[in-house]
C-alpha cells in the first residue's frame, strides 16, 4: 500500500496525522511519501479549477493531510478512483469531494456521510502500568480563547506543587501520574487524555463562548479531566483555589484507534 502525506509545517496538524500513521503501521505495511505544501492556496485552487494534474510515478492508495493548505493539493493528486483522499480536520473547500473527513465532533452540527468524528484532537495512545511519582505541568500561551494571566497561572502552579509535594515535576507525559494543562492547549490535553494517569486543567477566564471553550466544558462536565477553580469560602467573599478530581473509572482515550479502524474499513470498499 502507498500513502501520500501532505504536510503544512504546523506541528499540531502533523502530530495528529503522525499518530494515525503510526497506529496504522501496527497492522498494515505501507510505503510513505511526504510532500510539504509550499504553494499559496489561491494557486492550488486555480490549478484545481483548470484541471491541471500533477505528474506522479505511481497511484497512491491513500492521500492524507491536515490543515487548509493541504485540502486542494490532496484533491489535485487524486488521479484514480481507487485512491482514498482523507482530510484530518474539517476542510474549508469541496467537502463532498473527500472520501473521508476525520474531524472533531464539535465542528459539525449534523454529520455528513463522508465524515467520521472524534472527541478533541488525535494523539498516540500511551498506556503504562508502571506510573512513576512524576507530575507534569503543560503551559500554553497567549491565545484567542482564554485570558493568559501569568500571575494567576503562577499562583495555581504554587498551589499544585504544595498539594503534591511527593511528586517530581518534570516533562515526561507517558509515565506521569498527574498532568496539569492550560485549557488553551487542546492538542496537549488530548495527548494527556490518551495516556495513563490523571489529567487536570488550570483555570483561565474565557474571552467568549465558542467551540473550543464548549469542548473544555464538555470534558469537565463528563469528568474526563479534573480542574482547578477559584471559589468563595462558604459564607464569605474570600476566594480560594480548590481542586476537582476526574472520574478515575473513565478509560484512556483511544480516538486514534477508532479513526484507523474507520480508514481500514473504507479501503475495503
């Protein structure tokens, strides 16, 4: 089997495709060719409308990519009906032209036939039966969803480390017992949820309600994650930080495995 991977040099996009390909490689043999898209979208769009086809040595079985820059190049490279074109994330253009769209559930109000949805973002599954006394803190930065208040984040870090004095705080996600992530870091949240150990979210004030903040509300409400929050001490106006725990019965996220199963099923059609 031959796979052609279109890349856009965005780490978050490429990590999701890499997670898919690594999982697929556990059961399938394939040759992988990687192409980085450097042309502007308008040029690829023009080439597509003019039906100018690329020259390629062999017909791929799968063309895959993530991000808007990859959408049109993937469609241009489909030269035979047997090739399956797969977009990871919702495409901006020609959604019906894709054989399969793999996208977060919150991107769609209703699910078209060629769409398979997952929760959050895709990440490699990391299961460890020997978790160590390690804590991990993952901090994002300025973003359009949440107010990144450095002083408040620092106060939460001080609170966390005082609660878990027995832990060594280093950056090793797969064997950490406890992981704290800022809610702006969606990819890292789901990378953490796809590994063993407990995941917690920092408290950050949102700028407005949107699909990202609603996703954060969903995983908190379902107790997939624990979270910090600033609450009034009962009967007073004094606020203090408290920690809500996740449901320790929920399973490690395996969204990438479900996605790969779906890809294998369309290859049989």
